[in-house]
C-alpha cells in the first residue's frame, strides 16, 4: 500500500502537498529535476513513517538511508525515484484482522519512505498526454506485507485495518478518491497442499476497496482456469478495467535487480536516537483496537457495533462527541449505523461527508427523549439535516413538526374535531365502523398543519 503523508510540504523541497491546483503550479526546480537542484529530506516525513511503524508493531531502524530506484517513465522527471532499498525505516511488523477462525496476524515486511511521481493527463481524443508534476515529490510511505493473506475477504479486512490505523495516528488523510491511499495488489495461486507459491501478477495503483475485491475475484479465477487447462502464468503487471470487469496485460513484472538500486549520493544517512523513537511512541494516540475494547467495556456496544464505529476515525470521533453531550451511547450508535449509514450509502459517501455536527445529532436525540418529536418525525428531521446546515430545533419549528404532549391541549383538539363532525359520531354509534376513518384522517391533516 502507498499512503500519501499529510505533511504541508513535499519530501525533498518546500512545495505544497495540497491536492488540486492548476497543473505544474505546485512544483520547483527540485521536484522538476532541474540540473543542479539538490534534495533536502523533510524531517516530518521521517516522524510520520516512524509513527506508522510503531502503530503497526514494526522494529524501527536506528540507521537508515535513501536509495535511487532507476526506471524511465514520462511522469518521473529524474528517471529515478528516491526510495529505500536494503535499509528501510521500519521492518518486521504486523496488523491483526478478525476472521471467522478468530484473530489473524498479517505480517509486514517493511515500511519505507519514498517520493511520489507526477501524473499523466491523457487527451480524450488520443492525441497525446500532458505531464502534471504537482504530485511529483509528495511524500509516501510504502507498506509491504508478507504473503499471509488467503482470501478476498482477508484482503478487504487487512486494507481497511491499515487505513483505519493511518487515520487514527493522523499521518495520512487516506482519501482514496484523491489517490492518497493506493494499493499494488499481488496475486498468485497454488494447488492445495503445495508449498511453493505460484507465479504472481500485480495490479498497480488501485484506489477502491470494492474494485480491489472484484479484481481479485476475477484474477484468482483466471489464474486457476489457466493452470487447470495446462497453461502457465506469466509474471506481469496487469490493468484492471472496471467497466468490463477484466484484467489486461500491461508489461512484464520487474524484479528488484531491474531497478539497479544504489544509495542516493545527495542525501545523508538517517540516524535515529532512542530518545527520538521513545518520544514518538509516548505521543501515539489511541489506536482502533484500544478504542474498540473501551467501547465494549464503557459503552456496552456489541462486537459488531464497536467494530463498525471504530473502523473510521471520523465516525468514532463523531460518536464520542455526540455521546458526551447527550449521554446516550446506544442511541448515538443506532442513528450512526442505521439511518445515517443508509443515507451515506445512498449518496455513496464516506462518514466524513456527514454535513451536520455531533452537537446536532445529540440535540436530535435529546428532542426525542423529551417527547418534543416522535421517532418517526426525527427521521424526517434527519433527512433535512443532510440537506442544509440548520439545527434540528429550527427544522422542527420551520416545518411545524412539534409534537403536542400536553393532555389538556390534546383533549381540546379532540373536542373540536368531535364537535365539527356530529354525523360521523352518529354513524359510528349506529355501527358504521368506517366512520372512524374520518377522525384519523382529520387528525393527520391537523398534525401536518
């Protein structure tokens, strides 16, 4: 996985890392690889990488370095990428995922720092491509796992767990739609009982969990079909096409020796002290697993509820703030995982797209508890909260949705309805039960007014 780090400036220069901007406006002689321009390592990049390593149980290297990874591509202006080869910052970690058989550790080979490449903008009419170097030099961490993942479901859980950890420690915004989090997925199959791994293929720069799952299902079936028909898997890089639901060959898959790594002569070694590492460790925020355990104990959420809430830092923070105000964790959880989740799914949005504040949700729950509105009306209020930024109280007032709970006031309304419909009362007393529908309809019309 590649995660763009949330630093303000790039890894080797002072250009901004913010997403967007007109092409080639966030770059300078360093990230454009002008002759004589020299890189200087951004210290924040090292700090964020170490945080990620500690949060994923890695060993942190006290002596690390940067290397040149040599390959040519139009959006790589230097014709090499500054990365790390034999001395990465973090090694031998793991993350735990929940499977049907229980908890499973997915081992991490390494986490290293590197620079991102630029971006090619292809002409819609096939007349060529233009290079945008705004992204060139944006700092990345690459997280490489051991071949411990055995299914599409485990892949999905592993990727989502890593995303969650990175969000909690606030080293990346993980906005997959903006390319802040991308996965290079390697797949190989082997017959049951065999020890040797099969030949692997790779799909690069995938930025959708749904697409990754679909691509894996297709590629696994494709490889099995080839082997069972006596064919051979080629080691190659593939492209996943979302429209056709198929993979297509792009090029042969490179091995490490093809990149001709060597230490970057323009950058000094990275030496980390015990004090530096210990200070970062002390300041790590609460991680998803720890927060989940607390929710089970403190708020009595179910395992499923706690898993879903803590899977997103934004959702978890939203839950905590609302709960602190209204004091009803179960109600907050129910709203987040039912009606709010439904609306987000319909809009195909993530939790951070919730337009209202935790205070507004707490207010809505309080209005239900006080009897000011019914649960049914509250759903209508929620729909309005997604449409504008008004507080629940204002929405209720504007739409006349205030629920009357004063018995005297209710009796007065009933008396007026009865007085206005003497014939219906007579019909009902005479055994015509359909007459009662008039009163029900009249009451509903009055409620709407």
